[in-house]
C-alpha cells in the first residue's frame, strides 16, 4: 500500500488565499489593514531567512509588515522596551519575536512581555496554559501544531477516539501538539529522549507526529499500517548530487514509511508551508480582535 500524500503546499496556499480575501474584505468594509511586527535580534542567517519569508508572505496577502532588527548584543531591557512599544502601537496587531534569541537574553521574560492579544505565535504562557486546560481556549494556538491539525482536518482524518503518539515535547511543537490532539479527543502518548522502546509506542499510533530534529529517525517498521504520519522535522542530509551539498529530509524515513502509512506528509512540502499560513491566519485574528474593540 502506498500512502495518501498530504500536500501541505496546496493546503497552505488555500489557507493563505482565505486570509488574503478576508484581509481585502476588512480593508474594504472597515478601512483597516492588519499589521504584523517582527523582531529579529542578531544576525543568525536561518532566523533572518525565516523573518524574510514571513514579511514577504505578509506583503503578498495585504498584511502590513513592520520589521525591527536589534544588534546581537542588545540588552534584555532594550528587547523588552521594543516589545512594550509595539504593544502600545495601534497599527501593530501581531508581534513575532523570532526565536531562538541570543543566549544572554531571557526568552521567557521577553515572551511574557508580549500583549496577550498580539501573541500571534501563541507562545505566551497564558495562551499555552489555556490550551492545556479543559474548557478553556487560547486566543492563539502555536502555528506549527495548529498547521498539523489543519492538515489532518483537510485530509479527513478525525483524531476523535484515535491513538495519537507525538515524538518530541518541545514548547513550540511537541507539547502544544499533544494538547491539541487531546482536546480533539485522541488518546495521547508523548515520547521523548528518555522513552524506552520508542518503536513499541509508535507502532501503536493511528496518528503519529514526529517532532524530533533527527533526520529519518522514524522508519517504516516503526509505523502502524494505515496510520497518518505527520513529519514536522526539517533536517539537512548530505547529498553530493545537490549543488548546495545537502537536501532537506524529515524526522521520518519517507520512502519506507509511505509504504506502510495510510497518509503521510512529505518534507519539504508538508508541515513547513502550514506554519507560515497559520501565522497569517493568527495575524488576521489579532486584527479582528482589535477591530471588534474599536
Ligand atoms: P527540540 O529540539 O526543541 O525538541 C526535540 C524533541 O525531540 C525533544 O522533546 C526531545 O526529547 C525529543 N528527542 C530527541 N531525541 C530523541 C530520541 N532519540 N527519541 C525520542 N525523542 C527524542 O525541537 P523542536 O520541537 O523545536 O523541532 C523539532 C523538529 O521540527 C526540528 O527538526 C525542527 O527543525 C522542526 N521544526 C519544523 C517546523 C516547521 O515549520 N515545519 C517548525 C518548528 C520546528 P527531550 O525533551 O527528552 O530532550
């Protein structure tokens, strides 16, 4: 059996198109244009690339993008002062502080400073806390796990009553993903680096999410036949046939897993395009919240 390929590129494009239309409608009906402020501290090339992609997507969808760059040696006070200024700016609906921050900065304290209603990354402890609690809903859900849930939904995969296994428990992917699947009535198991006999858990999963950061760690023999496999990982693998000397692979060994799974996301073209699409959707939502208070 060869799995259904979950096409994140086309599902992400559909989400972006929906956001674009809603932004145009907001502008026409209310004369209001959503704004996303990005905060980049330092010159890490990967972070600069991610921020650039987010800014370009904003422009494509009619969202105003306001970029702020601070030097790598910016102090805690300087970063927090910038966030406070953006909190007070009525033209800014969403604030995105690109992580990771340089090591000398207290990331949690910076995230804590972001106004809850502008927390479009969904990393504020109150938003995460609401996500964890029964009967509560956060204003914003972290973009990558929200994108994974959208991929499942658009592929007709309902987590209700299913066994879901998440490999990885980071604050930005694994943990919120587990909370979302649990909210969607899956029975959830979280695996991590101390898990004994990982394969025994993954083979039990109707929905398997890999968010490890370890190239092709989950092989086909670790996948339950017919399972939905969501591969969050983005890793560089040496490849002499490529001009840049590597290619991107996920945390799942795609070729073997796709022969066993019922549905699978490719890398690239799976979860990646969803993260940015959901960031745009969260920014639109932040603008809707601001507009409703005017
Ligand atoms: P982290 O490094 O923060 O977390 C990795 C998790 O994997 C940890 O919980 C760790 O366990 C667990 N882990 C590590 N080794 C093993 C092992 N041998 N067996 C089982 N679990 C293990 O990574 P992130 O969550 O930030 O990212 C994960 C991957 O997703 C990366 O490849 C990253 O590039 C990618 N990513 C992709 C995004 C996208 O848009 N597609 C967005 C964000 C991330 P422990 O907690 O015990 O250390």
